[in-house]
């Protein structure tokens, strides 16, 4: 189970943490249980020796030590051959973790065969051993998920698991000339595998420098400096989630956060703002620095991201910027403050969309937390049409079931800003704005934007992108707590 939990973090870097990824992991590990129990029982009857059990543990341990050397190459290869969001994680899980899982499962029937002295005691022996095995699985799951992954990281954890399997049999086996030779050979293999281990999981470009990396409870996180662009990036797994200039005043380089000011079109006098999703705290810091009248509550579920925001992204909490480590929905539910603006910026790309922050029930909770005329603004990653627009269309449909008016503002990339043309098939940040009250026409939105003294240099151009075409909503679900299949919509 420790290997299963660790394996999920290896796959998340490339395939996200969708239901497909977990379905692949659970299926392959269950298949390993079936195959391991069957083959372990056959082998135990044919060769019921302690030395054969030792070989199983040694091979499994050495296999785990090798996984960090080729895991990321395997995942990149699977992505390159474009096997799809279902088959991709299934294939990667099989190649990386199928073999050692089968070997580890074979230990249980082998141990029963060796420990049972008579047929009369086999039930008692197997019961005790399987109870011990289950207890170990529980302990391995809790230790790995709650402490070891955040404490030592995935690479080190795979090495610890492998070393444990290698060292244990060498400690208990009777020292002979043959076992000493075997121990020396295994020791050399272990040393070589540790020395060969690559330093960086996700490669950086030639002009980039890795400043920091860690495995948090939710992401594999990198801080990367780009010397050519003079930018510092915050990366979750394979994707950039935040960027600032390396030069004072350390302004944001994520242009979509400028579009948060679109909320002022619908409620010009903002005082209390709630932002769900940290991403380095860049958007929150911008609100506070641009408007001395604004107070911001920033809610981020990942404590590691909060600490890195303080250390590397110049986030400084104070009386006007309060930082909370919490789940955004729980914070809304338990809070008593009313907000003029709630920004939902927790939908990371790469298959990590927290479904409980997409549903009608959650949007109703946000509506109840808004002041009269308050605004919900959500940053959604996708396209304006095609299969990659499913999450956008479902969230639009869901927001329209709660709020009177819903507006979409596709955020232009730099090349589009130069030629003024929107590519509807291109993945982008799309700003969804939901309010109660009378609807505003595109002309009214543009007019309101012209009369605002906005800090964003792209504010008027962002406002002019109001999407007025009809979105096809018949073939996408309204998202509820009971049914929100957002994992199946990520492409």
C-alpha cells in the first residue's frame, strides 16, 4: 500500500490525479494481488525454502530502487505515443509497478507455506499472517500519505522502500560465504542505483535554474528561475501555476490575473475580496497593492504552497491580506464574512480539478456569502469549443442555475492581442463572471469599462472579449454534489 500511494504521486506529474489515474492504480494493484497470490502459492508448494523467499524480497527491493531511474522516461514515452487519458495511466502503472507488486504479494502465501507445520494449524497460521499483512498495509498507507510523502518526497520514499526490502533478508539470513557474496553484490547494486538517480524529475530548459523542489501533500512543486526572461515560475507537476518578475517590485507575469479586475465592471466599489486558490498569492498581492481600500482573504489548501509563497513570491500577510490554510468550500461554509467578490482560482491544469468546487451546491454557498450585487469570478482553463470545452460549458450551465447572469471573457494570449483574433480551439484561461440582477449587454459592459480607472494595462481589451455566442449546453451535465464527472472532461 505504501508503494500504491507513492505510485500515485509519480503518475500525477504526467497524468494528473483524475479518476482515470486512480482507477488504473487500483486495478493494476488488485491484478497484482490476484496474480501474486496464485503464483506465490504455486511456487511455495514447488520450492518451499526460506532462500526462495529471500530472493523474492531482494528482487522486489532492487526493482523499487530502479524505478526512480526510469519512471519519468516511461511516463514521458507513454505521453508521447498519445495513448489517451484512460490507457495512458493504465499502461504506465503496469510497466512501473506491476512487477514489484506481484513479487511483494507472493510473499504472503510463501510465508504461510513455510510457517505452517501441520494441516491442523494452517488456518491459524494463515489467519495471523494475513492479519499482520493487513495491519502492515494500513500502517503503510497512513505513514506514506500522512507523513512520508510530504516529509521525504517520492524519490527518497521509493529508495527507502527498496532499501528496506533489500536489508531485511540480508539481516535475518544465516551468514555463509554464498550469502556474504550475495550481500556484497546487492550492496554494490544499491550504491550504483543511488548514485545514478537523476536529480530533477521534470526537466528545466537550458536557460532555467531549479531553485527548489518538493513533494507537497497535493503536488510535486518546483520553483524555477528563467534567466533569459528574468522570471520566477511556480510549477505544479508539469504546469506553470504562477510567475513573477525577478526584479523589484516583483510584478506578476501571469497576465490572466489582470483580468480579475473585470469584476469591477459589475461592482465597481470592491472592499472585501475572497480568493480561493493561492498559486503563489500573486493575484491577492496585486489586489492589495493596486487598491488601498481592498481587504483580501486568501485561502489555499496546500500548506507547502503557502510557505513557498512567503519565501519565494514575496507574499506578505497583514491586516489587509489574510492567508488561510484551508479547503475553500469549508472556509466558505464556516465563515461569517460577506464578500463583494469571490475569486475561484483553484482549477489547476493537468487533470486536477477539485470537483467539490464546481458544483451547484458550492456555488449556492458562494452566492450566500456575497454582499448584495456581489460577484463570483472563476478562472477556468479550456477552449471555447470542442471536447476540451466540456468543463467550461458544464460550469457555465451550473453557474446559470444559481445566478441570474453569467458572462464569459476568453483571455487572449500575446499573439492574439497583436492581431486581435481569437482562436476558439486554443486552450486558454477563460474568466467566468456570475452575478445576480439585470443582464448587461456587450455595449453596456464596454461602456462601464471605459468609465473605470483600472490598473490593468489590458483591462479594456479584456472587457471587449465578452463572449456573446450561444454555448451548446445540451450535451454537458449540470454539476452537483451527487454527480460532477469533471475528471472525465479533462483533456
